[in-house]
């Protein structure tokens, strides 16, 4: 289990306003009835008036309201790896995807394969609040963020943040802040241009944006994704239709997400997907501290501090792209993926540089003619993969644990451990997934126990692939034997 908050460490962090602790705990000031982030610019309260909480929900459960100066809704978020509580991490992801908007805790626990009482106990143990309290706090803070950062009408904000009605929305704001949303927005002023759907996605520095963007650019699916300069764009499909997003660096510690879609009710779900795509909930300092103990990785981590593991916008899309990449170069796989999109994808009704189609659905691929220049066995592997997704035997959300997911993948024709581990690494955001069969990783690990890198083996893989790409890691002479040149790896 997670160690309880160390009061001495928390006190030092808040007095120093140490950004490394932002989002890792919250400060409850009982003399004022508010809770803050460790970086709050307000004068530091007396320690006797302070209590420390492991989550915003725990502070809210204690009867505290969010600070209007440091805006807890802008905190970087819970680190993706919460000690031994993999179940809590999976549950948080499902809650972010709206798992408690219509169904209750019993259904959430059932999806995770545990009892509801056990799930509540885990949440109280690790976050200091129940799943319902976490969802309610998330909903409230998300609404406050949309109100401050966009010019969306309040009714649309209420729906987008999961309140369901303007009445519930107004009631929650009155109970928490003592004023209605309309008055709060008027007091703060209009903070975004009319019609804007732009959000800042906060993260914990350091963050190697250029290395991550380079990885995605090399594997971009033509027509669906496009990288230009320091900007990433891609097409998306929502319940309301086709759209697109654009992500680029904003201020220090944040990316700027611009969303163009027919319905603003999908805005928070889109932001949640974007956070996973760019691995924004990682704790880079904790990861680096662990990996730097290995002499092989230490210089690589120093060269690329904050290197993230790229996620996936859509698990099915990534799976198809990964199977296409079996036994071919990265560039070759991208060519095949672009051909598949041209053949089966859907043209978009807008004109944006580099974006022409949305990716086909699993149902459209399951029985399709995949004569796009690849072996017949690989085409059948893709169709089998698509049929498994259609039947529901293969899902890409957090409801299934990584090991079970990999076992189900490996049961499909044409899918081996390398493919399964790589998909788990990116589609499930499993920080310890490790494509051990990768040629580059096998050579780099010769004589080493990759288990020493647990629970961050996915990050170790990224550092090794990046080191080979940079020419800073020589895997051509492993065990004193010359080897043929290897590509940088990574599908």
C-alpha cells in the first residue's frame, strides 16, 4: 500500500511551494475552510491550522472548498502508477471515462473484478475518499475549469462535466463556493474568446516534448495524424460525428489542447484521452530516480529527462498499426497504415493540413479486403483482431488488467508476446509493459535483468529506443560480438 503522507515532507514542500509535489497532496486550511495545492501563492498558514490530504476528494469530504487562487482543478493529476494499487489506477481511469455517470460503484467494481466494499476500502486507503466522492469532486473541478478556460455556455458546461442539469450544476456551485456559476464567471471575467474550446493540460516537469513528438511523427498514420513543427494534430470520432484536435506546448508545465468537434459534451472525455496519449500523469522524477540506478540507463535518462511513454488515442487503431508493423520497418508500417485508411477510412468534412480521414472501426475491418501489400497471414491476423474487438472479447479500457489483456491477445492468430506487450504498453498505459522480444531491447538487455527496472520497464524501453535513435547507445557489439545494425525499435 502507499505510505501515509509524511507531515514533515508535506510541510517543507508547501513552505517552499515545491512544484514537484503539485497534485501529490493537498493542503487543507481549517481556519479558512479551503484546500490548496502545494504551490498556492497565498501567504502560508500556520502549521497548526493545516491538515494534509492525499487527494482533492479527501479534502472536499472533510468539508473544505477549493481555493480560487491556486485552482486545484488545474493540478497535474494523480500519478499514473499509485504504488501497489494498480486497481485504484484502473478505477480512476474508468471514472475519468465516465464510469460512474450512469452506473454505480457496484458496476464499477464488477468491471474491475472485485467487490464494491473492497473497492471502497482501496479508495479510502490510497485517496482518502470513496469512489463516489472522487467522481463528484472531479465533476465539480472539471466544471470550474471549463468555466474559467472556455467561453462555453453554462448549460453546455453542466452537461459536459456530467451534472446532467443546470439545476444540479447551480446547486453544487452554491454548496461548494457559496455563489452561483454565473456570478463566479462574471467576477473572474471572460477568460477565453467566444466559441473557443481550448484547454490547458497540466503535467509534472520535466517533459521531453520533442522526443515524444518525434516518436509519434515517425509512426503517424497518414491522413489520420499529422505532425508539423511542435504541433500534433489528428482526426477524432465522437458520438456527434467527426472532428479533430491540435496539441502544442503552452506555458511551462502545460500543453494546449484545441478541440474542434460538433458537440461540447465530449470535451472532457477528449481531454482525458489526450492526457493518456501524451502520458501527462506520469511522475518523471520518481521514474528517473529509479532508472538512473542502472549504469546503462543513467546517461540516457540524463540526456532525455522527462521522456514519456506515448499512449494511444484509440486502442483498436494502435493494435492494427502494431500488427502492420510486424517484421517491417517503422516507415513500412506507416505506409501500410496509410493505405488501409485510404481504402477503409472515412473522409472528413473539413480542411486541415494533413488530415483527410478518420480511422475505420473494428466492424468495418473485421471482414474487409485487406489487399494493401502485406502477406495474407498478416491480413487475417488484423481481421481476427478486429473480430475479437467487435465481439467484446477484447477491450482497451481499464476494466481489464494488463496480464489478462495480453493473454487474450496472444490467443489470436498472428499475435505474439512482442505485439501484445507493445499494445499493452501504449493502449493500456501499462508502465511496466516491456516488449522483451524487440531486437534492440534484447541486445541492450544482454547480461542484464530487466526486472530491476520494474515497475517502470516501459520507460526503460523508451530510453533505450531513444538512445539508439540518437546514436548514444551502441547495440551492435553485445557480449563482444559484432551484430548487424538494428533499427531504433518500438513498432
